[in-house]
C-alpha cells in the first residue's frame, strides 16, 4: 500500500495484519517491538539475570554445605577451627555482591528500555496518526484517541520495566532450580513439580476469568477521558443551557461503569497471589513431611543439610509462579492497553495513488512555464508536473456525475455536475445537511467518491498527490483552529517558509493588521491553542490571513465570515475580494448577502443540485434561492 511519503506505517513495522485479540499474541508483538530497538540491551539484561539467578542458587546450596560440612562437624570437636567457615562465608559474600550488582544493572537497563520504548511508541503512534484519513477522526472521539497516548501507553511501562525481566528471571530460576532439585532428591522434586503444576493451573484459570474485565476497564477509562474532554471543550454550552446537573449524572454513570469493571478485574486478579501463596506453603509442608519421612525411615542418604537446602529450593521453585501472579494485574492491563495501541497503529493509512505534483513555476514571455529555480523570486505561478510535462495551474474544477456517501448505506450527494472556470467565484447555498461542505471535502480528497469524476485543470484528482492537491487549495473553515505560539507563527502555518514581512502583508490584506498591532506584543504576542485572549472574529481573521500567506491557486471558504460582525465583515470582504482576484473560489455561506457577486450560485437540497445561476437569474426564477434570500415561503 502506497503512502504519501512513500513510507511504511508503524503498524507494518511492528507486525503486519490485524491486532491479535488474545493476551499471548499481543504481548509477543510488544516484545518483538521492544527487541527491534534494544536487542543488545536485552542480551546484557539476560546475562545479568543468569548471573543473579546463579548467585541466588549458590547461596541456597551453600545451606547444605554450611550444615553438613561446617556446623555439624564443628559441634563434634572440642576445639573447633572457624577459619575454613570464615573463608567460605567470604566467598559467599563475594558471590552475593556480584548477584546484587547484576540485579541492580539489569533493573537500571530495563528502566531505560521502558522509557525509550514509550518514547518510540508515542512517536510511531503520532507519525501514523498523521497518515490516517479524516474518517478516522470522525468516528473516534478525541478523548478516546488521547487515552491511547496516555493510559494505554503508560500501562506498557510497568510490563516492560518489571514484568518482562521478571519473566526472564522466573524461567531461568525454574530451570536451574529444577536441575539442582533433581540432583538433591528425585522424590522430593516430584512433589514440588506436582504443587507447581497446581499453582500454574490456578493462575491460568484466574487470569482468564479476569482478562475480559481488564479489557472493559481500559475501554471504560477511555470513555471517562472522552466525556471529560468533551465537557471541557463545551463548557460554555454546558453553562448556557444549565446542563451541569445532567452532565454530573452522566459522568457518574460512566464513572460507575469504570468502577464496576475495575472492581471485577481486580477482585479476581488480587486473589491469585494469596491462592498461590497458600498453595506454596502447602507444598512446603508436604516436602518437609515427605523429606523427614524419607530421612528417618529409608536409607536414601538424605541428610539434614540436604533437606533444609531442598526446602529453600522449593521456595525458589514456587517463587517464579508467585511472581507471575503478582504481575498478573499489570500483564493483563498492559495486554489490553497494547491491543488498543496496536489497533490505532493498524488503522489503514490514507491511500495516495497520485503521481502528479505541484511546483512553483515561472512563466516565460512566450507563455510557456518552467520550474522555478532557487534564484527565482517566489512567483504566483504554479504548475502541475507529470514526469517532464508541465501544465500551468489555472484553477478549473469540474464535477462529472459525482455520487458520494460517508457510509455505503446512506448516500449524501447525487449526480453532481458543475464546472468552475478558472478565476470564477462559485457559491454553494442550501439548508443544513444539503451537502455544501461535503462537496468541498471531496475537492480536498478528505473522502473519495463512490462514482463519477472530479477533475482539476483537466486532471483527475485521483492522479494528483494528495499533499500537492491540498497545498493548491487554501481553506478557511467555519471553526477556527489556532495553535499555541505567536501570532506570526499562526499566520506562517499557511506557508512555513514565509518571511515575517509576507505574514504581515497577508494580515494587512485581510484587515487583521489593525487589531494585531493593538495586542500586547503585536505580531509576537503569544496565543494559546484556545486563543481565549482573542475574540471569535479576531481568530477568524487570523485564520483567513493564514490562508492568504499560502497564496494558493484555489480558495475554499466555508462560512469564512460567519463569526464576524457586519462592520468587520465589510472590511474583511474587501480583503477577501483582493485575495480572490484571479483565483477560483468556492464559497459556502448561510449569509446570502456575501455571495451576491458570485459568478455562479449552486443551490443544493438533500444532496441534489436544484438550481444554478447568478444572483439576478435565481431571483428572477423565484425558486428555492428566492425563498432563502427573501425569506418568503420558508
């Protein structure tokens, strides 16, 4: 699948295909992702875990030597010599120090690995998110997406920094401990294995029961975050319509669902450790009874030191299973969070089969165009480049029998036919839901049509690279979106290589220069993303200036002056008229006075074009436009 930048998605780098819907596959996928970047670190960690485990085993086996070779013989002589015991204890101390150092080292490395993985994972998620189609954001709440970056990713930190090394340590401890137990006593080893199997079955059954509740917990947590984000964004509406009490009740219901799922998940998971602990104690007692019986009633050579050492080994043998039970909460929660993260990474990116690109060009005296060179001043001439062929961008846009629906079962546009000649101003009017904004979304290829063709300067827009197509379209939306930074930064967002002077000229063009200079630091005033220090009209002016500095061949104005008062609108309209000169412009407006001078007005109703013509022609027709304009018959 080809992407706009010619790169594979993070999901493809992790593991192609759909996210696994079970814990083992998800955790395995997470492990492969970590190993891609930290293979050497894991080799070091693995070596440190082996040394640490061997050191623990040696200290355990030393118990047998201590009792049988030192304590018992020393109690049987009148003048005991403690120097051999002292030397043995020194050697044991050295072994233990090495084990502690290795344990510290691998835990320190795993912290670095976990934080580095979180960094890369969030980067991959954000990079992949930028490739997703608009449809994804229309069908997923902001809070739900934010929960992927925060709660879901954070649950992975514990499993990487703690659970993964614990699993390695547990496996190594089981192997070397089992080997030592077999050497010491096969009968006692059989008892230990039977009890360990019982503990493993109990852990597996309980974790399976709690998994679905942990998945529900993560989902409910995302719902809580989404509701809070929605209420914060719409706080003014909440207060205007006195919705506070209802919002509180709704939140309490959502929060209660989170409490129930979390309670059910932890109710089961939290009994795993006590169950395993008691099973381990039961195994300890059984081995003590069986070992004592063997030592007293049989001639198997089971010494006191051997029995004590074996009892300690039994604890070490059951301890890894207890460790797994301790980590069961974080492991299951992490697998649920990882599934949600991988679901985002596995979302199909926006496809782009376009091969025609947009370049800045220079028009020669004979009318031909050539690519602009670095030595050329940035011109107002643009060209479509297809191989060696250049076609000057003129801004002609045509729809040929276009059908479209956001979902297959509900069609929104029917047989749309229109021709926007270069430099024309085309206006779309009609009631809410008529399809006005949808048409402009199709020009941008935010969505792909089901049938028909859309051509731009005679080129099928499917053949134009999406990035270049959108770069040729300046768009002013009804809802303004500014970003944290200076006023200049927000204007320059339209064209990142624009100079300060070009940004200022764009602001002057649309009538924003006056209010900007009255701000505390003028063009260098810092505004937040919400731009609470600006009025709605001022925010809209900055949005228009941002489009002006981009200097695009085609403009799309979606209710561009809807938030501006009548006096400001007249001033902005003069700037907009200058901006629209020589450019094909698509205008969506409910305020019909702003579209009177359009070259063609398209009247839409329920996805159909029912009227088209100039203002005077449509008024003379006395149809739907006449009703909308005069208010008669509505």
